């Protein structure tokens, strides 16, 4: 199959599909996003969408992984070690407000599938950034990480994430210190 050409002002079709996904997710439910609707919004044919992605879930996974990069990983690792303070989180939040808003859509969409995808991506990102081999983790360590990142996703999906300073202050309280201590211990 020939590679689809870039139209719409030179923006590649793949990128237009991802942008259309973010727009549609921000406007409605994940379950309401279809290949036909996504292709129409992106200005591509369904065949072009399928050239780049296997399905809508593949578009979602790709869109999320492009938003969670090394900068996000650094912050997650730093928060987990208790290194980042409230001012740093506020500064990073302001600089990456759009990216943060997109990531929050996965948590606040009401879709269990997207919340699970976000949890897995955050966990994978942290493991990589912290240099932790997932296969070397004990069952208890896996449970700890599932609890921690499940809580992170729940907070991101609530209005509690509207205040990044309050979110950062979590790590100065007993629960947050325990999370930081656990994550630091797992990364050694």
C-alpha cells in the first residue's frame, strides 16, 4: 500500500488523526469516537487512518505516549523521590498546561479503558526513568506501584488536580512521604 500524502497545509495525516482524537476526546466520550468520525474530523479517509493505526484504541495509545515524554518522566521520578517542590510543580504545570490537560482527559473521561491506559503508561514511564526492571519487582512492589499510580490517575481525574500546588503539597504530608519513600526504595 502506498503511503498517504500530507495534505491540509502540509500537516501529516498521522498527526492530523492524533489532533482530531484530542479534539473529539475533549468534546465527548471516548466510547463515542469511531474510525469514521475520527477520519472525517482529521480530513483523511478511513483507509488512511488504518494505514497509520490499527484502531481507535491504537490512536489513543499513541496520542498518550506522545504526551508523556522524558520531561513528564523526570517530574514523576522527582515527585516520587520527594525532590520537586510546589514551586517547581507550578512552573512545570504552567509550561506544560496543554499537555497536562490532555493527559487529564484520559483520567477524567469516564472511560475505564483510558484510565487503565494512563495508569500503565505512567507506570511504564516511571519504571524506565527510574531504571527499574519490572520483571525484578516482587509481588508486593507491584501492588505498591499499582496502588500509587491508581491513586495518581484518580487524582488526575478529579477536580483535586486543578491546583498543582496542592497536589505537590501531598508529598509533604504523611501519605505523600510514604509514596515518595516507597518509590525511592523501589528505584534503588
